[in-house]
C-alpha cells in the first residue's frame, strides 16, 4: 500500500464518520449508517485494488476505472445539489411560517389597545341602560303605582 | 384609478363582512391613493407590508388601512397568505385581493363582490381579457396568455387571465387555500388550490390600468420565465 492510498482511506473514513455524526434527525438513521458502512467498504476496496474498478468499468462498457469514478462523482454531485435545494426550500417554508406568525402576532398586539378602547366605550354605553333597568325594577321609583 | 365611488358609498358601508387584502412592497408613492379609493367602499382594509424599505407600511396605516408587517421580505404569495390568515381571524366572509400599485379599479372590485353575493359564488376571478377595455402591449399579452395556458393546462380550470391580482374569495374557499410558493407563481398556485375546492367560480371582466408607474414596476418577460420554472421545480 502506498502512502497516498493510506491517506485516502483515512480521509474517507473520517469524512464518513463526521457526516454520520453531524447528520440531523433520528429518522432512518440506521439505514444511513448501513449505507455509510457500505460506502466505506467499497471506497477502501477501490483504493487498495484500483484494478477492480477497471473490471467493473469494463463490465459497464466504460474504458477505465477512473472514468467510472468521474461519472459516478458527477451523478452524486447532482443528487447532492438537488437534495440541498429541497432542504433549503423546506427551510424557507418554515421561515415563512415563522415570519407570518410573528407578523400576525404583532398586528394582534398593536390592535389590542384599540379593541380595549372599543370595549370600554361599549361598557360605558351599556351602564346607563342597566341603570335604567334597575330604576324600573325599583318599587320606590315606580310612578305608575 | 381613484374615480368617484362616493355615489354608492352609503349603501356599501355594509361591506363590513369583507376584508380587502393588499400585498404591499415598496409602493410608497401610490399606496395612499389606492387606500383612499378603497375606503369609500370598503371599511376593512389590511395591507401586508412585505418588508418594504420606503416606509410604505406607515403610509398605508396613516391612510387608514390595518397593517401587518412581515419582519423580512417573503414575496407576494406569502403576503397574500398572511392577509388571508388575518382576515379569517377577524371573521371575514369575503376577501378581496387587490394590488397595491393602483392597477385595479375599485368599481370592478365592488361589482365582483356583488356578483359573488348575488350568484352565490365562492370565487370571482378578475380577467382583463373578457372585454377590450384593457390596453396591454403585444409582449405583455403573449406573456400573460402563456401563463394562462400553462395554468389551465396544469389545473382543471378554464380561465382567460390567470395572473390578475383582483379576486373575490369567500371564506369557505379561503380556508382551503394554503399558498406555499413565496414568489410570483402564487397566481397559479391559488388557482390550483381554489380549483381543487370544486366550489363555484366565475370570471368577471375588469379593466387593468397600465399607468406608466405600473408599467415600470410590472412583471418583465424574464420574470415570466421565473414564474414557469417556479411552477415546475419545487
């Protein structure tokens, strides 16, 4: 094994380990761990036995293992981009909901004094009526009698 | 755009079950006039200030509109959705969506609301292509017709003008709308969702006033490409 192969293996293992550790969410974590493990095994094998890659490439009708690696890399990069865009869209939607909740709450708070003032006015106009009603019920003030 | 609505003002003070929702973004020079015109007919007006930087929100409030302020700019669709939530919270029976730049006529909004009431319609869409009052440029016509064709194709509706900001929506239809697209494609999304409610709708001929101001601010050709891509890429 050359020194570069050794460094490559270290890199793959460390990167995968970190990615797994930083991966958010418990959902399907086990599945992700299995996939990561498979990826590490495949990467290590490909690093130690590069000729294996060429055999696989030949099988798929591609000349060299490095070409296969490039194609797989491009597809992986595209998938990564799509996943990132989708994640950003989801996070944007959450921000929108949060901002909307804040805006509506602010409006509610701003309109609170208005509404209270209106309620007070309503109470004030209510009390004379109740006063009259009480007077009507009062036998002392009943002029009809 | 402010013509004389005072003639019918006394009768239409009864529009207290209706909220006018105006998405507002940097329209400081025209918003006061728009609200003045509306206030003659509608008592409940709410502006959703979508993070304007020119003090539009304050001007709208001084002109007599209720104000809800997005802490950050979220886009017109998000502003509409916020307005819907606000209006529903306050028991609105009908919501009128109205553009802040003064391209709609108050008389059209009023006629559409009356039609919704008289014909028991859940949704009345404004359309500038049902008669020939609206003077749209050739390119503008192509852009709007394309947007409409795509909308009709991707929804089950048959409309002539998909991106008209003037709409009347009844509360039962409104409750089923949940706009997710923050950018301009909400014009389509709102139709998709309203179409799905299967509630009765109609189109009403309206005139869109292309002033120099709204022309300068209006959607460019490039923006219509944005609308199309927004629709297909989520």
